[in-house]
C-alpha cells in the first residue's frame, strides 16, 4: 500500500485510478462513463474511512519527528550520556547564550543608528543593513555550533529571479541568510519573532502574509511581481511548501512562485540528524523552545545545494514547472515526494461537508444507473 503514495507524481494520481481495472464491468461502462476511485470513496462511508486512515498515515508522517534509537542502553554508555547532558546544559548552553546576547547587543547598537541616521542615503544604508543581518544570522548559527556546508555558486542580486527551497524550520532562513541577504516571503508570527519581522527584516524588503486572510493572497502576488522586476531589490527567497516538513518528505509546492515569469533557482536543504532533529513542529512547541533545543544539542549539521536555475518550458503549466523543480530538490536532498498539500496541516474538511459530498455523488451515480436501465 505505501507504493500507492510514494510513486505518485501529483495529487491527481489518487483520483485518476480507474476502478474498472479491479471491478466487473457495469452498464455504466458501456456508456464510456468511468467509475473513479474518488466516486467510490464519496459514495461509501466505510471505504472513505478506510482510505482516510491510509491518507492520514501518509500525510501526518510528513510532520512528525522521528525519535532516534537510544544508544545509552547499558551501564558503560549511560554514565557517558549523563556527562554529555550535564556538559551541554551547564557549560555549552551558557557559553552559547552569552555569545548570542553579545551578538544582539552589537547588532542593535549598530542597526538602529544606521537605520535612523542614513535615511537620505539609501544605497549605503541598505548595504550596511544587509551586512548586519548577515552578521546576526551568523551569530545564530554559531550559537548552535552550526556545521553548514554550501555547494554551488553563491546567489547574487539579479532581476527576474526567485529562489525556492524546501522548508524544515525557520532556521532555514537563518542558514541561507548568513550567506546572502535574501528578502523572504513569510507567515506573520506573534511575539518577538513578529517584532523582528516588522523592524529588522522589513529593511530587506521581506513580504509577510497571513494564511487566514484570503485578501492577502492578491496583495502578496502583486508585491512579488514588483519585487522581482526591481533590479535594486534583494534576491527573493520563497518556501513554496508553505509549511515546515520534517526533512524526510516534501509536500506539494504552491504555484505562485512559478507564475512570476522569471528564472527559478532551486535550493535543496538537508539536515543530518546525528545530533539533533532540526524540524520545527509549530503546533507542539514555540520557536523559543525550538531554539533552546538546538542550543542545548552538540551541533546542527546541514548541507545546502544551490542548483541550476530553471525556466518554464514551452507548453508547460505553472503546476508542472513546480513539480519539475520539486523533483530536483527532492532528488538532491534525498527526500521523498508525497502528493499532499501542506495547508491540510492547518485546514481539514468538516464532517458535515464530507457527508454532503458523499450524498451528492451517490445521487449522481444512482441517477446514471437509472438512466442507463431506461435506455
């Protein structure tokens, strides 16, 4: 059964299964009316529940942290593990916290005077602000003892290009930002992260949105088009999955980044879980807790690949273009593709809506059968 989802190229594969391959032909087939799997699921609540269980298993595994196998299982290793825990929490963590605090003091002491005093000198101000943002991101990476290896040419500022990457945690942005000052499109966050968004990151030309506001989509689409057309803008970074995935799978890419009429530069990010799992499950922990988890680990090990820029091919739709780029990222990072929309993590259809849909399809099929018998 897992192969049903592993080899699907898109979300449509599940619904394109022809039920006549495993059923006796009915009078409906003589009229060239195919009975699809989705019709069967909508008619039968029992089949629907069974399929939902399979789908939930395939979907939810994308957002689960895999617990590593314990290695401190005997009397020889357990004392070493205890020493490691004490060292990481009582010595390593305070040093990292002090380093992060010093970095923030330097950053804020430089950023706000530059931001306020050089308002009439945009070129110099923006260059200095970009350098300071790269500096504070480097401090963050150092506070995790980040071991990051970059592959490929470093991104440069050019018009008509956008960078897209798979998404595991908000630290993806930090890891990429320490090398290049990207402008990013990101969900609005509360707390101190939201404060940074509206002050520090706003200076980079970042674009914010809210998933619950339908009007934001049109506004964001217009801002994206203006940004990629401006040669003075910072390179634009988009995480088209729209949510954090556990770095073992990749969910469907939103097509917005692939409808801008510009070159798309894929970026593949792969974390080594030998010391810590970098996946951020925003439903279970705050970002502050996630950072503390990283800062109390031995190290964050990561590889980043800047892949060859891609352009849409003649006759290729935006969805097909997005799938082609997703194939490249999945292959390079060694992660599996699944045919699910990441927004299902936040929105699930209500039972009432599902019941109405089942009733509608069952009435349609019954009517077709009655019409066939009459003819």
